[in-house]
């Protein structure tokens, strides 16, 4: 660790880094402007005028609400399943050493390491072989599978920092296993689980590739958006929904960041 | 605990009796047999992932050895290599080649754009700036994938902001010149390979920045100082010290950019030409064509390519940089 302020960066590097960050952020900011445009038919820039009327129009669209409700329900249940499975797996892998430990880590990471289309088509062909009809639960099945890894990553990082002697101390003081879990382990990993849960929620809320293979006629918000992108019906409504989606996913990420920023491993680096 | 089990209770009053009750009994049992607890903890996640995920992957592999009856359109559930034979038709090989080329170009461009950001964040950013850089990469990474693609549709549209900007700068001739080129050109950027390429780079860029930054953060600062003390120019230091040490990070990032480009079917569908990529071929084969065996065989291609890629990356030490 250096004690001085460190050398200043060369100008060229500063400019390249700044341009890179602008390249990452300007397109997203553009979404916020387009949500207020008065233009209905095209993507003309600059917007001919600004209006808030599209927010009211979007508010009164039942298909948007249905998609939102389905997305929230799927994300909530997938997150709950992922929280249980991810925490169990993380606890087992980090607290003990056993044969096949590496394989378990690989198994958890695989659904997100392979391209989404593989997970999607694999699930679809399994459903088709087993004659399972598409439903709410087939969507959840897919989402929960790739959400486990997010919870797992956060929980493993936290378990690594939690010292085992605290658990031993609790046992020595006469607490049974359940009391130790409730009063010692849980408070220690709670924020990591919360962060992992929020990231899992964001991941599920945004997922489209796997969902196109596991959803029947039902539309989640991303499927609704995809439909609008391929066959646009009312562009201003899409603009407003896009802006809302950006805001909805932004908040969990910021919260997850603040919950885990003191740790050596910060949430979200392993999407 | 072994001590508890070894001593008779009556002679050792300091040791508590068994806790009693179902909860106590369970708690004691887990304490005496940690293997049992481990098994119980591992069982649900392993069962879930094993059945749902690995099971599905096997179902997929199995399907790729079935074939479709050309007359009835029904799937013939008998082992055959015919579907893999279909895969090697010229049209399908074109699709594979196109996708792999695109993935390689996207990976290269992401590495070039990511390096300065990662380098600045790793070596110069401190305190508040460091957090800002971190969030600056994390927020686009986690922003909605479809919204990001949509934003580029707005930007690249003929009447969009890019055309407007170039017109203001009197550079429209440049855009028109580029669009008139074969292969990379088209009617407008949003229906050209150039557009597809830009969006791929944009969407996967954060996946490259993070591992490169992690690798660069592990390069000791005094190594760079030593290099310049020994008379190396900044260019030489970069080539001989920094780049070789950052390479595992770049390879780690390239796993993501390469694999994600290979499997994506939404970006080329929304921004791009009508010529297919692997992902689109899979999607149309299983959807409109109803040929699940060929779709399954198509997905085996990226799995095999990624298998080789990961094997090479492992040899280069990329996994330590993840």
C-alpha cells in the first residue's frame, strides 16, 4: 500500500478511460430522454417536444401490469428458492472440506457460465421429453436454477470472512445448533444474503433468453419488451416501460453494493 | 463431541445432559455427526441442479441424436447421426463461421476498450473515485439487457442521434461511405453487421473490464517503477511487463465475451441483417421449423467451442484471475 497520493495518470489514459465510461452510460441516459418525447412513430432526435402524457397511458395499459405482476411473482419465488439452495450449498462448501467440493462449485456456476440459450433449449427439450406443459412453474424452474449462483457467490464470500471460532464459542456457551444458527450465523450472513437475494431478484426480473424457452403464452416484462422490439405497437409506451425497468433494476444493485461494500468481495461482480 | 460420548454422564456433572425434545435431539445428532448435517445441506441444491440442470443438458444431448421425419415433421426417437450430418451443410457452416468471427472481433474490441478503464481504475483511482469507477462498471452490467439493446436501436436508427450528430459535424459522408461497403454496410446502421458488432461490444464490455481490473490490481506497482528505472519507455513497460501480467485477466474476460456472443440470438435479431447467427438458428429450428434435434445439435457447437476455449484458457492461467 503506498502512502503518497500516487502519480497522476497520463492524459491519454484519462481520456480513454473517460470515453469508455461515457460509452457505457450515455445510451442508458438516452432512455430517460426518450420516455418524455412527443414523437410517436419514429426515433427522431432531438425530440420535437417533451410531455409526460405517456406515463398516464402506460399506467392504464393492462398488458403492462400483467407482465409486471408475472415478473415480480416469478422473481420473488425464484429468489426464495435460490436463497435456500444457495445458502445451503455455500454453507456446506465453505464450512467443511469433502470429496467432490470443486465439482459442486462447478455445478452451481455452470448454469450461468454456459450461454443462456443452452440452458433455455436444454430445459425446453427436457420439458418436451417429459411432456411437461409450460406454466408459471416452468419459468420459475429455469430462473431459480441460474439465480442460485448469485446467492451462492455472496454467501460463500461472507462465510469465508466469518470466523469459525464464533460458532464454537456459541456451542461452548451451551447454545444448540439451531440457536447458534439463529443468533450467531444468521446475523453474520444476513446482509450478504440480502445482497445476494436482491441481485438474484434483479437477474430474474431482467432475464429474457431462458424465459423465451420456458414460458408458454405468458409474458414477463422482458418478453413483453422483446415483443415490442420485434413488432412495435406503441413506441412511447415501450420508452416509458424501458425507463421504469432501468430504475427498478438500478435500486437493488445500489442497495446490494452498499450492503457488501466493506467486504473484500463486493456483490455483483459475478453476474 | 467425543468427550461427551466417552464419559458416563453420572460421573461428570459439568457436562450437560442430552438436550431432550425433537429439536434438542436433532441438534445433538448434527453435532455428533457433522457428515449427516453436510449431507442434508448438500442434498437439496445438488438434487435441484442435478435433476433440473444436468438432467436437461442430457435431454438436450439425447435430442441431438434423434432425427426429424422430413415428411410428417414428427421427431423420430431413434439413435442416428443424421442430424449432425445436416449440421455440416454449407449454409449451416456459414452460420457457425459468421458467429465465431463476430465473437472473435467483439472479444478483441472489448479488450481494447476495457483496458484503459481497467488500468485507470486499478492503478490511479483511489477512495471515492474507486467506488465511482466500480459502480460505473457495475450499473451498466446489471442494467436491463433489453433496455440496453433498445437504447442502441434509438441511437443507430436512421433518424436517430448518431446521424444527427454526424450531420452537425459535417461527417455524414463518412457514415454513407461506411454503409456502402459490402458485408459491414447496409441500409442504416441498425440493419448492418456494424450495428450488431457495436451492440455486442457495448453489452459485454463490463464482463471484460472486471477481470482485467482484477488482474491489473495484482500487478505490484514497484514492478512498473523498476521497469522504468531500468530505462524502459512506457511503451516497452506496457509490452514487456504490464501486458503479460494482465493477459490472464484478458483471457478470463474473453471467456465471457466470446461465450455470450456465441449464444446470443436477441441482439442480431433486433439490430442486424437477416443473415443468421448460431443462436438465431437454434431459435428458429426449435420454434418455427419445429426441428428440435437440429436445434440441439446446433447448441452442441458452442458447447464444444467453449470446451476448447476453456481448456486453452485454463492452460494460460485465466481461472486464477476470475
